[in-house]
């Protein structure tokens, strides 16, 4: 599903963020990518979204070499990846329903489909009664649920989450993780970039550790090296 | 596709609403630019109209050799008449020339002293063809052509008048093109700034759109609509104002400068605005499109 083949990324400033990363994430897996600040996690995240180009190496998503993708094909590729951020990135001038519907409007889904799927997503993330609420009326955990619903409403096969629990208290963080696990059980490949050691250990999933741009460990069962 | 176009239009209008102050400033600037353009256009168009009217009074007079027969003269007139730069020709026979002379110099009808000459026309060799030019810039070319025709003895023309008209007309044209170009650049810069502000305000929304998989068209569409709408409104206002002002100004000038009435012949309001309206609206739309597209190309890429 996701393959990184000897991927290197050096920024124009000369900083080497990734240095020969090889990864293979299978369809339906739940993977944590961990590492200290500046280890190269965010660079990896951006490379997967084709926000950055690798300096060398190849990246495959769904057997497609995204390095060879033409610019006008990028939007279609991104529609196959749901994205969740630490700071939720909700549109503050629109209510919960509109925030989720926005993801469908952007890709031109008909109004009828939007009316059907948005309530389904709200139910999935446990916010069926908050459709009319504005983002600033929600708790951090609720906002991240809306963000998750938005990421999943177009039914992407892959979900990328960048520090999804970074702004949440432990209880809310755990709820979000359980929600991600549920989503994974439905068949979505989930990749979570995180700092949260506690959560990683409790979840008992595959953990890839990056340090100074190199994969230093790749283990199953939540076993983590120091980072 | 139609749904996305409507979305872009709806969002474009929302952007204008959200960015009210900056949009107003841009509309105001384009209005000012196109108002000046409109004034210039009215002046230039009317000047050219007056020059054209004056040009039709600038003539070339062709005289013939003594041996040239009237048939040959008429043939020469025909040859001149078919040329592109010629607007019209008039053949003045020797008799007609004599009658004109008498009319000019003895208008009181005191022809007694001249009566005897009617039978012996002193202007017998003064038959001529008056040539009026459609394009005075080609007067020299025409004169050289006429001089080359067999039977022609002399060609009289006023080079200074023809050259002055041509040069003045050209000068006005260059000056107006220069001013219009500067104004267009200023307007494009302002639209570009307004759209840039819109992009900055909606930076987060644009970033989210990109991650969700929005196409360039979808992200840029509302901004293009915003820029083009501002351009269109900014161009419609001066056109309406000028349309109302034009007849008033013409009446005012004709009333207060009646001494110049013979020189000042103004174009009909419909003739001016049938051209000015589409040009202004196209410039407004163009400025809006170019201003916003340039900014979007630079700052909004998926």
C-alpha cells in the first residue's frame, strides 16, 4: 500500500531531513511513526502527501509511483488519503456539518450524497448531536473528531494523522486512538505520526522509529526504542 | 462541473463581501482608471472625428497642360478618384472656374466690365480637379502619382496642414496609449493586492482544500471570480457616469464656446459609447482576470 524505497530528502538550506528511508506499510495496517523533534517525521508526512518532493528515492502509494505523478493528477492522489492534524484545522466560520460537507464539496460530490454521508460520519465519530455547533463551541477532543470525520468522509483507503493527540488531554487522546483503531478495523490503513509514548505503548501496534532521518527500528507490539 | 462553477461564483461573491473594504478600494481605483481612460477616449475619438472632418477640407488641386482635352482631364479625375487615400474629387471646368472667379470677386453682380470676357474666358487653361483626401498621411504619395500622369501640368497642395494633422493625431494617439498602459498596470497591481489579501485571509481554508484533494480550478475559481467581478464593477461605474456626462459636456461646450462651433463638431453619444462600453468592460474584466491570475499562479498551487 505504502512503499518508500531508499528515500532521501535534503532541503535547499542543506539540512538533510531523511537519509535513505525504506518502508513498507501493507493495506489495512495500523502503524505509528515515532521520533524526537527534527527526526524527519514531518518531512516523511509531507512527502507522502506530495507536498514535498524527495531528493532521491521512490515513494509508492497504492502501487503508484507518486514521484512520477503529473501536477494535475496530485489532487486525485490526495483524495485517496485522509489527513488529520494536531491543530484540527477546522474552518472556524462554518459549523460541524459544513466542515465535514466541505471535504465532499471540494471534490464535487452531489448534494444528495453529502446529505447522506455527513450524518453517517457524525454518528461514526459520536457527534450526531453536534452538527449545528461551531468549532469554538467544541472541546479539543470533539474538534479532533470532526477533523477525523472530515478526513474519512470521502472514504480514503489511507488515513495519515500528524500528532492527532498533541493538543488533547490523556482521556480525550485515548478516545481518539480508540476511534482510529475502529476506523482501522473497517479496513482503512492508518499511519499515526506521534510523540506520545504512553499511547504508543498502550496501543500495541507496529512502531517505526526514525532518528536523524534514518529508520532505526521497526517493531510490532508497541515496543519502542528511546527517542 | 456546473456545480463547481456555481460554487466558484458563490464563493467569489462571498470573498468580495468578506473583503469589503479592500474590494471597495479596488473597485474605486479601477473606476478612477477607467474614468480617465473614458475621458481620454472621448477626447481622442472626438478629436479624430474633428480632424477627419477637417481633413476632408484639405485638398489637392490638379492643373492640366494646355493640350489636355476635357475627356483626358475626366479620365485623369477617374484615375485619381479610384485611389484608396482619396475621399472625393471634383472636376472644375474652365467655364466653371470663370464663374467661380466672378462669384468670388464680384459678388454684387457688377459684371459689366467682365461681360465681354465671357466669350473669351481668361481662365481657359485653368480647368482643374479638386482632390479631397481620406488619409492625409498619404498626400505626398498621391501627389507624386498625379505628377506622373500624362497631361498634368501642376499639383498644388498644402503640405504643412496635412503633416500637422497627421502628426498631431499621431501624438495624441501615443500619449493616450502611454497613459492607458500606466493606468492598466496600476489597476492590475491593485487587483493583485486585493486578491493576495483574500488569499492570506483564507490561507488555512486553501491549505485544507489542498489536503482534501481540491483541484487548482476549484481553489482558484472563487478568486478569479472575485477579481473579475471587481474589474467589471469598476469598469461599469465610469461608463455609466460618462454616458450621463457626455451630452451635458457637449451642450456646455457648444453653448459657451459658440465661436468655435464651426470647428467643434462632436460625435454622436451613441457612436462614442457603442465602442467605449464594450472596450471598458473588456478592459475591466481583463484587468481583473490578469491581476488575480498572476497572484494565484504565484501563491496558490496544489
